[in-house]
C-alpha cells in the first residue's frame, strides 16, 4: 500500500531539477512507484493506493485528473471510491485521452486479477460447500466501527448463494464473547479442516 506522502529528496534523485510544484505524493509520483519500487527494489506485486479521499492526495489536483493520474503513475488498484460511478467515469476518460496507456492498463489488470492455479474459482456450493471467512483489521478506526463487523454482510450474501460459512473470530473477539484461556494452538486446530476452503 502506497501512502500519500512525499519524498522530495528521493524524487529529485530520480528526477534531477524537479521543481517544488512537481513534488507529488508517492501515489502520484512515477519516480517513486516505477523507478524506486519497481526498479531499484524489484517489486513486482500489486501496488494498492491508500484511501482516495485523503487530503494528502486530493490537494494535488482535481479529482477528474488525479483518478487516472494515480494509475498512470503506477498504482494498480484504488482503495475507496468517493462515488464509484463518477470515479469509473474519470478513469475511463483518462484511458480514452491517453493518460492511462493500453500497456499500463493491462499491467495493472494483470496484477489485480486472481491467479487461480489451484482451480478454486469460482467458489460454488457444488465444489466447496463450507468456507471459512477471515477479516483483516488493525482495529477500530476514527468511525469507532469494528471493521470485521462488515463480514456479517458478506457472510449473509455467501449463505444466500448456498454456502456454509464459518466466520473466523480473533482471540480478542473470543475473549469478549466470554471464552477463556485463548491460545494459538486450539485456534489453529479448529482452522485445519480438510473440507473447508479458507479464503
């Protein structure tokens, strides 16, 4: 995940003579994404941008320009749309105008698409009746909402599709529910079921 932070000296190292107004957050800086991350560090994975509504990004330019500019600079995937239909429109406009090249678009898509070497997709009740659903969270944010709580909606949708869904509970969630003596081994043993697809 790329943060909306600038690195002026590093940007100028790769773009000598870069003016102050040319210093952009890493999300928009091709020299940081392409020259440093992909080039110097050899990273070939998915580059996910931080939340697209943050001021560190939005102060740089109008949204209609910054949406395609982030992809053109090297971000493969957005984190949070402001308005999905509007942002998709901006992205399409950026592609049509050439801001996002055909090569850059395919490069991003190739990294986004799931590599299904085990032939698990699509997940259907006929192939995997039971699944274990995991939520990843760093804890509650400023909204005071528990991010894994959104998993209930995902669980409901999967159950409507005919799957038997078991929602993973963290040690903290288990303790809050009154379970005592939580340690790693019982949780690992519980998760190691051969007839569930864990994702």
